C-alpha cells in the first residue's frame, strides 16, 4: 500500500498504480485531464503532456521533489508521495501552454465538426486554455482520406495521441496504419492508403479524443447534443454487445461503445454492432445513459421545466439619477 | 603539448589497419582484462578513473555500469552510440575513421567488464564511408581472435555487430536509438524504466558514446588512478573537441581538461585565433544545444577567473552566465555573425528533427522556427522576441526526452545574452546586414 497526497487530499492505494489512477480514485476534482491516456489501452499515455503534475515530495524514503513536472499517467506512486495538481501554479501554467500548443495547428472548425459536444480538446481548452491565440501563422493542413468503408480520417484535426494506433495494435488482428513522417509533419496514415478492414476497427473512432476519426454512417447527420444516448445491449458473438444508442426521435443515428466518467471506452464493440444494427428492434434498451450534467449533451437530454423568473417593472432601479437643475 | 590518450597514435601511418594498431600497443587492454582481471575489478577501475560520459550529459561511466541490472539468465547488451548528429560535433567521426580499432578494443574490454555477450555499434547513416572502415576493423578483430567464441582461450564469447541508422538526430537519444535498433520507428521511450533495467529487447543495456568506450583501454592498461590524475578535479582525462567556425585552424583536438578557453581559442597549438584577426563575439561550447555565451562570459567565469575547458568551469554560473561542455562541439563566432540568423539555423534544425511524439516539442519547435523565419524576412516585432522567450520556457522540462530542452536552450541563451540584437533586428530589418556587433553590455559598437 502507498499513501499519496494529491492537492492536499490523502488516499491509500495499492502499489504499482500511477499518480493519475490514484487521483481518479479521489475524484474528478483532483484528477488531471488526459488526452492520450486511455485506461483500456496498454502503454498509452505520456505523449500529450496535459496530465503533467508537480511532485513536491518523491516518497517517504526520498523526500526530495522531482526536478521536472512528470506525466501522471506514466509515473507510479510511491509511499508518502506528495503531488500538486491544481494547487501548483507551475502545473497550471504548463497545462495552459500544452493547450496552446495543441491548438496551434488544430482547426477551429467546431461548427462543422461531428465531434463537437463530445470533444475532449474542447473541454480541455475551455477549462485550461486561454481565450486568445498568439499566433497568426497558417495552420498545417492535410487532405482528408478515407480509411475503409466506414471511417473518415481528417488528419488536420488530429493531435497525435496515438490512441487509434494502440487500438489497432492491441485489439485488432493486424495494424495497417500508424504514424508516418516526423515532427509537426507527423500524420496518422495507412501504408499507401490501404483500407482498414477488420471487425474491431470502429473502436478507433471511439477512442479518438478529437474529430480526426469520424463515423461515416453518422457524419453530418446531427449535432450530438440533439441526440439522446440510451444504454442497450444485444447478444453478439464477437463482442459484449453493450453499447450506447444515440437516438434522434425514434431513429438510431449511431451506435458507440459505452464511455466511463473520464470519457474512455468501457468495452470495445465490434463493427457489426456499430454499423449494421441501427434498428431499435435489434436491441434491448436498458434506459437513458448517465450523462455528466456539465456536458453539453445533457442540456438536451431531458426537458427543463423551470419557470422564468417574473420580471417586475417596479424592481428596476435606475443606475444613477442625474441631479437636475431644480430651479 | 597536452597529454594525448585517444589520438596518441593518430600520426602513425597505417594506424587504421590492424597490424600497425597492434604494433602500437593495441588490444593490450583486452589481453590484460580477459586474462588477469575480474569483471568487478574492471568496473571498479573505471569508477576510480572518474571517466564521464562523452556524449554530452557527462554522467559518470562507472556509476552507469554499476546500475546495470544483472538478473540470472537474462542477456545483457552493450550499445555504442555512434549516432553523432549534434550540429558542431564531429569528434566521433574523426576517431572512428582514423583509429577504428580503438573503439573495437574499448567495446571488447567494456563488454567483458559488463558480462555482455552481444554488443552493437549504432552508427549514423550519414557516416556511410565509416561503415566500411569499421566493418573491416571488426572483421580483422574476428580474424585475430579478439571477437567470437572463446576469446584468448578464456571461455568468454562476444559478438559485435554494426548497425547503420537512417539519418535521424533523435536516434542519438539512447532510448530512441534502442527502438531504432529493434527495427521500430525511432521514438524515445518514456522513462522509467531506464535502459540499465529494461533496454534493448527489454533486457538490461548500457549505452555509451564512442569516445567514452575508446577511453576504456587506457584506463585498463594504466589503471583508473592514472586516468584520474589527468585533467582537473571531477573532469578527469582528455576530451576531444570539434572546433569549428571563425577560427584559423578548425578541426578535432584532444585536450587535457583544465586548459583555459582563451588558450584553446588563441594558442597556435589549438584553434590559432580568430579568422582574419577579427574580434570574438560568441561561442557555443558544446554542440548546438548548449547555451551560447558572449565573448566575455565564455572567457571568464562570474567570479572573474579564467574559464577552463572542463565540465565544472564551463557550467559555472548556471544558465544565467554559464554553459555546458556537452559533446564538445566548439563553435566560434566572430563579430560579423548575426546571432538571430544563427539561431534561426538552429531552430530550423530542431524543428526538422523533432520526432513528433509529445506536443510541446512537436508544436513548439515549429512555432519557434516560424517566428524566427518571420524575423529573418523582416516582419518581426518586439512582441515576437517576448513570445519566443515564453515558448522556450514552456518547452523546457515538459517533454519526454531532452530534445525539447536542446531546442529551448539555444533560444533562451541567445535572447538572454543578445536581446538588444534581436530588438535591433526587428526594429531595423534593413540595417541588419551592416550593424551587427554588440559588446557584452549590449551596447552597439560598430554602428
């Protein structure tokens, strides 16, 4: 067991887990944001640097602070460790700069992006970013490419989190895509535009934190906040069959994996469930999906019946009264 | 003349070949080590010698060897980092092309000390002409029984392989080098685990620079004490310095640590003074990534003493007024050099070589290059100078590997020491070709 203090909150956790996991056990108020880490994918994390934290005391044995900020998703806890997340000005500054770096080349095309409303980068920049940009250079752009029948790759929006590469490596039969080129020319691509075709490729869409990989059967059908997520399951030979159905009216617009509190997929689903079962009759519906009340999706999830406060003219006081000439 | 260890026989004709090298005392260290010394005793000698990593970081080699995990039944590896790509550094190239056997000998002795049966030399792809030189040396070593099975009848086996990189600066970072050696994309790994625990193919691995390994034969032959007595304080031994820029005699020099920087630049034994009798403006002392220092700061330490060519003396004053010995890439700039244009060259290099894994380096290096490009084109503003300063501060320390730091330090130091030149550059983009020289107080001298 290791005793860890994060932002002044103490928790006892088993050895061998990371600072990020310990912070998530305490709760969302101290958990650092993540873009590239995904709990279900091994060796993910460490790339985006949004989860950087300051370790002010390494352990009981070695109380020295760590010289640099560390990636909490890839640093194991030690007994007696003291960590500063939001309580550390250094961390807040570093996170702000990571957001700035990520947005340098990310197109601000949210109004036409299918991911808007469930985009991790939107949330991140809203919570930790600054409201102004300091660059007027042209952004880096790529041609859109179609990787397979059902997946659209919009590389311009990619933040190179490597999650989709890990999905292909760990849960599909053979990886045919990866990162090519170097530095800020790096791009996710397939070898000579090969199609990605296997039963679990659709999960790449679910793990993509931004709108770089989108579902062609859902593209431009609706804004996500006009659809209502519903938990459902079916007997499937390939996967668990536990999914989220996204309804607009009576129509199922898309099927995705279920996501946990941190926006990470709980169970990966197969392409049959994702693309081919779009009738309500294919599914056993369990009930509405839990949606974080801060999410834009919840705004439309249930009708809001609150009366507008009544407005009385008499309550209005003039801001200032000019003393006129009374004579 | 200073003491020479690595280049002691550089002048001997035919030293590149096995016969001449052997006649000049070559491979004596292997004989001594394999026949009369234990692995532990060898590591102890290297520890005593105070030898430090010559690739740039200056980490004590003995300690590094001591950290190597030695689990039962698991292979261990020694990898020689010959991916020398730091701009301004060309010492390993010289050493390998002139005396290839000294590296092979150093690797055999070191492998024996570490209990390694398979060793690799990872050489930079651009050094294609050295590949054949090294391959020939390795072949000769095999033919004469220094490599292979049962070396000198001791029962010790060692295989040495040469692996050619494909031309990426990032593969000089030790974990990226290991990835590349495994046949993967050369991306740095996230540490921990360090290579001493899980390196090549997940096995404990030591990665050492060419020059470090080449110094091992001397230590074994003469004892660690003898090596420790050369040099000054904790900077033991000799160092190869690649001198370039505006000097009369550019080239690779083996210096005994502790000579003064002034001596090194102006004495006829070494650089021989500034080209055409011009004034010294600035020096990058250890390869492009270490902080650049203006003339007065490189020649004297903050306490007013003469600065020496040693790890400690060059770092005296921290980054505010010091720099690092680094890999020994000594770039001298005279008064006609534009710091802004020079910095643009460096920034372009780091942008081009960033691997693209982590966001601060991937986006930050590109951003810095774009801003500097804008300045060179004459569209810069004063705010851009401040922005550059902020960007480098945001990259430094926040990345997976040291490339982020290496990209940030030149920018930081150039602005720290030559801010007025940047301001002049953005204010008067047309006059920059004429007005360039500032003294250390940042006043214009030759307006």
